[in-house]
C-alpha cells in the first residue's frame, strides 16, 4: 500500500492540516468556502490516516446537508 497524503492534506510549519473546499451549492448553508482542521501531528503516516478519515466524514456531511 502506498503511503500518499490525500489531496486535502498539507503542512503548515511542522504540523499537518486538512483543507477541503466546500461545494458551491453548500457555501451559503455553511457560511464558509472551505473546511480546515489541524491534524495535530507532525508524522506523515498519521496525517495520511487522519486525512482520509476526515475526507470520508466531510463527504458524508456534505451528502447529509444536500438531502
């Protein structure tokens, strides 16, 4: 299995952060254009795991808001 970061994970200083744009149709409902959250780790492997978990959670939240 390849240890690659999600497209939504990046580093700010030494800590990894998650950032995912909010779909255009949900910006008005959420009041923001992106979801940002610290992954609270400097470790790449931990950041990857937490990042993918957040991708799933955020996508499920977007689907819930649409229904």
